[in-house]
């Protein structure tokens, strides 16, 4: 709530402004009368006026001048007090305004078309039948099979293993067509920065959210051809089970300054046969325990 200085000084200041001219006239008249009294006390009819009477006039004039000076001094003191009070009110307004400032977080898709995905429905059984028809079995005699097991097995895959790898790799490629990459952004439209943010997005388990794509199948390693082990780097997003029907996607963000749109780490959906418009709730909390929540709409058009 904004504190108005005018609301405090309105009545007093208005009254004093109206009396400014009258006060000046009264002060000037008082000074003139006091000076006249001093002159009269010392010079007028000195012989007939006793000394104590002249002294009384003099003290009365001094008292009048002191009273006038006190009036002027008090006015100056009132102005100083008013200036200090004004400064205090400015500080109070600044503190009140700082308490009004806060972060304001909202989740949205990174692009205009990000809310629409069109994955291919993946049917593993049908895809395997199709691949088995397209990749024929190798024609080999019993002697070739025996020689392959005895001589080539330690160094290379058998024709049947190569065929199975091609089928497996084909199934992986078909599955990727049914997986959509989701790009989201978190915007801070508030007045101050948001720190230590925990963001949670809740999705039905049928959407099968995942933090990374399925690994590409590799040929089966052999005795003399063992590939070096490599660690896979994982994105800074976590996918876990929330309850019996929903999954939870979790991001941790250190800081988002006001007016900044922060791009989140991507995650993936494999919706299968799920189709239509879905409303996905989200919730975010910050260092100051401020809670934000809302919903984003996702439209799935299966091919």
C-alpha cells in the first residue's frame, strides 16, 4: 500500500500556507512595537518617568523580541522536522515497494508449434514381421556353418547374427519415429530474480516420458574386438514415478533473472496410441518458498 505524504500534511500545511502572510505582518508589527517601546522607555519624558518604569519598558521589549525570535526558530524547527519526516516516509515507501517485488514463473513450450506432436504409432510385432520379410535369411551349407563356428566366430559375427542385428537396428529406427522431443522454457516475468528453482511437470504414464532416447543397438562384441567402455552423459532432467497413474519430470535451475526465458533440458515422449489434447499440470518452488503452478496443453496427432 503506497503511503502518501500529502495525506499526513494536507490539513496542517494548507492552514500554514494561508497564515504565512498574516504571520509575517504580525512579526513585523511586533518588532516595530518593541523597538518603539525601547526608545520610549529611554528617551520619552525622562524626568517624570522613574527609572524602574523605564527598566520595565525595556524588559517588556526584550521579552517581546525573544518571543518573536522563538516563533521564527520554532518555524525553522518545524521545517526541519517535516523534512526528516518526509525522508522517513520515502524510506518506508522504498521498503514497501521492495516487499511488493517478487518473481513470477510460468512454463511454456519453446516454440509456437511445440505443443503439437505427430508421432508414428509403433507396433513392434508388425515391424518385426516386415523386417524379417525384407531381410532374407542367409543361404549356407552345413559345411559353411561348421567352418564359420570354428574359424570366423572369434573374429566376426555369423550371417545369422548379422541378420538379427539388422532387424534389431530396424526396430530401433521404427521406434524413434514414435518418440517426440519436447522443448520447454521457464519464463520469469516478475520484478526480481528467482533462485534455487525446483520445477515439476506431471504426465500420464501412457505418454511414457524418458530423459533420453533409447540406445542404438550395437553388433555383439567378440573375443578380439571388444569396444572400449564409454560412459553416457545424462541431461539435467529427472524422470520418475509420481503415483499410480502419473510420471514426474523434474528440473533444477539455479537462477532466472527477471525478464529472462530459460530453455529447459529436453525430454522425450513415446505416447503410443494416446491421441488428442492433454492438459498437463506443473508446479515450481523457489528459494523463498514461493509456489507457482499452472497447466500447459499438449496436442497429440498420431500418424
